[in-house]
């Protein structure tokens, strides 16, 4: 009876589990915050880099593009390596790679060396989300899994907000080279934090008994698994498509339709990001209590309704508040992927699944701004917003027919 919950012998195990889970979640959250912090800083300092090094608009934009290309590649490779060699170990590899090449960015003398540094730094960043989600899910108790995973998702929002607040203050003082140096500091912090945690017990045990299988093939091992993988890809693609479509084009929409100044657009962006953060937090709370599928459906219907309703708003205060509510539904779903994917795939393929399926969604989502821009230029912003709303119908069908419910399930 020593292992029975509620007996004195069980309590130390729970305390130990919760302590490790907190450390694992903090390490994973800091890593994903680094992802958001870095990408937003790059967006802020592109003009300064271009002015100093004489880049064209195309060259400047390619720095962002190739950072994302590197992130997708890094996500796939490091997810696979994590399933082979360990969550914490491979996360440290990604941080080391990112830190070295971000530091080199501050020493760049021209376009090609900076492009190479940014691409390799992006490769380092790519593994953060999926491996961190797998680590958090494996570290915590089943009844806490969605909440803990949602905290990792909040890391991105924290990183974005930190970059938005710090860059205007620091850039005029230390310049773009100094900003790249600042970008190394969170990486150092993440590396130090991870020094104090070991691999999850479930991963260690799995390594002792698991067959050496190809983790990529395990994502399409049979018809049922393939169906799940297609469903998850649809979910992540729609969420990323909607997120990038909203965040890239809404400031332009507000400026064109309502004459919003840059200051007002920045305020709208900040409030919308806060709404997204609340949505991610709330998703985790509800998913642990109600289930994954019902909350995904709730958010998907909410996204359709709020995106369409937003296009009818005209008051500046309504636009501000409406942006937060819309952001809650449009990006809040990221709070559910960590728990959902972790419960659908075995330990031997968990990090691979997290990174491959999410990064496919990120790649598809990258076409969101392009599609919204094309529809807006040919028809109107209202038509483009309707396009964004319509894609969540696909999400609903995927959730209903392709995704099983495994709330609180023991991990394989």
C-alpha cells in the first residue's frame, strides 16, 4: 500500500514530482520566450540594420524569412534528436547554437555573413517549442498537463512583450549590434536553468526498453495514427494562419479604415497580445477540467464569431477591447497543443511529433499574411477578414472527426 495516493509514503513522491515539474516548465517557458523575444527584436531593428549596412528592402526581409526557414528545419531535426538523446540535453544544444550565432550577428559586416548567422541561430531556436512542450508534459501529473503546457505557450507572449518594451528604450542607446548582444542573455539564463534539471523519468525508462524505431515513421505508423497526424497539422496550420494573418495585417487595416496612428496601432497590438495571453492561460485551465476537444471547439467557434464581429466595429474603444477578445480565441488555442500532442503519441516519438506537426503548421501559417494581402488588394479588408473567419470551419471538422480525446491519459 506504500504507493497508494493519500498515504504518507505517496506524499514525498508527489512533492518530488511537482518540484521537478516546476523546474521543467520554467526551463521550457524561458526557452519559448526566447523564441518570441528574438523574432520581435529582429523586426524592430531591421530598419537600423538596413541603414547601417545598406540593405535593400528585399535583403532585410530575407533575414526574417531565413530565420523562420532555419526554425522549421531546426524544429524537425532537434525534435528527432530529442527523442533519441534526451529533452534537456538537446534543448541545451539548441540554446548553445542560438547563443553563439546570435552573438556573431552583432559582429556582422555585410549581408551574406549576417544571413548565415541568422539562419543558423534560427535552427537553434526551432527546437524550443516542441521539445519544451514534451518536457513539460512528461514532467507533470496527468491532471495538470494542459495547464503546465499552456504556461509554456505563454512564454512566447512574454518574450514578445519584453521585446516590445525593451527595444524602443535600448536601441537608441546600444544600436542594433547591442540588441543582438542583449538577445544572448535569455539564452544564457535558459542554459543555466536547465543545468539544474535532469531528464524526465518516463523518458529514462523508455530508453531502457524502447526499440530503436524511426520516430518520423511513428507519426504515420497506421491508419489511426495517420488520421490523428493530419488532424493535428490542420489544427496547427489554421491557428498559425489566423495568428499571422491578424498580427501582420490588422495594424494596416486599422490605419486604412480608421486612420489609426502608429502609436494607436502599437497600443492595439499590445492589448491584443494580452488578450492572446489570457486565452492561452484560460485554455489550459479549462482543458484540464473539461477535456481537450470541447475546449478546442469552443475556441474555434469563438474565433469565427469574434473575427467576423470585429470587422463590423468602428469605435476606437470597441476596436481595442474587441482586439483583445479576438486575440483570446485566435491564438489561445496554442495553450492546448502541448497536452494534446503529448497524449496522442508515445514517448519515443513525442518531441518529433510536437516539432514536426507544429512546424508544418507554422510553415503553412506563413502564407496567412500573403493570402490576406492578396484578398484585401483584390476585394477589401472585410473580405480578407471573412477569409480568416472561414478557415476555422476546417478546424472544427478536424477536431470532430480526426482528433480523439485523451484527457488525463497516462503517457505511453
